[in-house]
C-alpha cells in the first residue's frame, strides 16, 4: 500500500506540471525612447544605481544620519517586516504542492445496551488504531495549486522590491530634510545679522530724529525694516525647528552625537550622473520591478481561476494497524489501510467561477495600468530633474550676480546718503533688496542640491552603501 501511495503521489506531481495561466508578455513601456532633455553628463561617469550613497553624499554628518535612519526608521522597519509576512504566506501556499503526512492514533470504547444489542445482552467494544494519514492532497492536473503558488511567489518578490524602493526613498528624504535644515540655518543666520545691523541703523535714525536731523517718516521706515527683519528671524527659527523635528522623525533617534554640520556651499554632491535611456528604468527602479511582480501575480491568478472550471481530484489515504485491544495493536494481521479519492466536477455554481475569472482578468488589467503608470511617473521624475539640472546652474549664477549687485548698490547708496546726495529711502530700499537677494541665493543653492538628489533617486540610486565592485573596475 505504501508503494502504491508513493507511486500515485509521484504520478500526480508529474501530471500536474501544466498551467492554465496566460503566457506573460511584458507590456511595452508607454514613454518615449529618449528623455526630452539630453543629459549633460559623460557616459563614462558611474550610473546612479552603481553609486553608493556614501560616495554620493560626502558630508560626514549626512552619512551618519542616513546610516542611523536605515537602522532606526520605523517605516523602513515595517517594510522589512512586510517581506517576512509575504515570505511566510508564500511558504504556506507552497506547502500545498507536496502531500501532508500526519501520524495518527485513535482509540474508542463503546457500550451497547441489551435493548438494541444483536445478541440481546449488554456489550462493551474497544477499537484502537495507529498509523500515517494523507489528508486531501489535490492532484493538480490543471495547475490550480501551481498558479496560486506562482502568485504567492510574485507577491513576495513585489514586497521585497517595495522594501528596496522604500530604502531608496528614505535615503533621499533624509538628505533633503538635512539640506532643508541647513538652508533654514543659513537663512536664519542672515536674518539675525540683518536684524542686528538694522537695529543699529534704527538707533542712529532715532538719535537723528531726536535732534531734528531727520523726519518721523525716516524713523518709521527704519522701524518697519527692523520689525520685518524680526519677523523673518522668528519665522526662520520656527521653520528650522520644524525641519529638525522632521529630520529626527526620519532618523528615528535624537540628533546628538553626530559629526558637525557643513554649510550648503560645502555639499559636494555628485551632479553629473548620466541618465541613460528610459528603458534602463525597468531594471534600475525597484518600484517598477515591484509593479511588474504584482502584474505577474495577477497573471498567475488567472490560471487558478481558469482551473476552477475543471474537475478537482484529491486523495485521502491512511495506513497503519488496528486492534480491539492495546496489547494486540502491533501483532501480525492487524494492518489496516484506507484509500478515498474524491472527484469534484463543477456543474452549477450560479456563475461564481465565471465571476472569479472576470475578477482576475480585471485585476490583471489594473496591474498593467499600475505598471505603466509607474514607468510614466519614473520617466517624468527623471525628465524634470534633467531639465532643472542645467537651468538651476544658470539660476544660481544669475542669483549670485543679483546678490553682488545689490551689495554694491547698498554700498553706493550709503555713500551717497552720507554725502547728502541721496535720501535715506534709497539706503533702506537697498537694504531690503539685499536681504531678499541673499535669502533667494540660499534657496537657489538648496534647489540645486535637492534636484541632484531627486535625479539620483529617480534613477534608482541609494540602494547600496558604497560603489559596486563592478562599477569601480570599469
């Protein structure tokens, strides 16, 4: 009996190799073959996915913050646990591919009263059985179990890719939050310096007003500038504190014990990363790979839904020994076995199987749309970053010239005022414009650095800590 059962299971495994799932064909990428803006980077430069985040971000403090975030961030921890969850679900599903054997022991005693006993007297009977049992093992002739197993595997791989995408996003978000805090710190320092200088100017204006050397209008204009600088200082102090809170949340621990922060001008972030071709995104972006795995899972579920229209055959069997007494349970002649195959043929299900198949096909179409959308979103992110890369360089250069011109204007206006040629209005206006130009220059530098990070992330960079060996040997 054991030999027959083994042969049956092996034969079932061979015959169940077929699958009714549609043949998978990767959808065409719904984007152009090239980016609208040509990349100014040389092809000899390392690609984003080959560049480790420690090589991309040379700031020691930022490196330490990213390392702490990867170890402590709760969102990333949940994403990692999702992988364990998906792996366990896959293991549960794959267990149905093999028969489940159980050791069994049963025992029973029953008393039959004389009124219903065939012998007319009270009787007590006993039965004991021990052995191995095979419980409802499905012979997967039409690939239903295999399709469900393929779907579970694809879902697990999709979750794993989603965790990689979360890893990349976290690296980029920590870097952007850190740079935003640095920008607010620099702008706050400018506001504090401006507030101090305007306070001195207000005191001088007040003294001139008290001796009759200037009008009340000049005094109020100096006071307005002083108060506007105070408003800017308070606003920037609040924004910097909130930026620190956001950075603390991303890092997952207090921001103590880290290396000293560096100014924006010292952030030598790599900006000349080559973009390659849009088709490269299919392999470089984990979010696109995750969407494709979800599509594969939906495709496999169609195979399971199609197999539901066909007969389902399952085996239940057992082998062991049986006796009416425990002492004779293992004596010769007590061997017992059962073999109960079952065939279930769908006849009428009120359209349930048809609805399940339609549902599976609709879900596949949804997965295709999501996959195509992920490609289009990635294409746009890269295109936007490439367009901004060159233009931001020009913007910073122009903004620097504006700041230098405003500084020279203030110097000349102050000289003309001291010589009595110009009014104090020219000086006050020059002070206001210089402060605005200085703030805008800091913001432009932040935009340039943030754009470099966005391009790095959108090209799949940030997954590895250091440059890959393959990349460094090129």
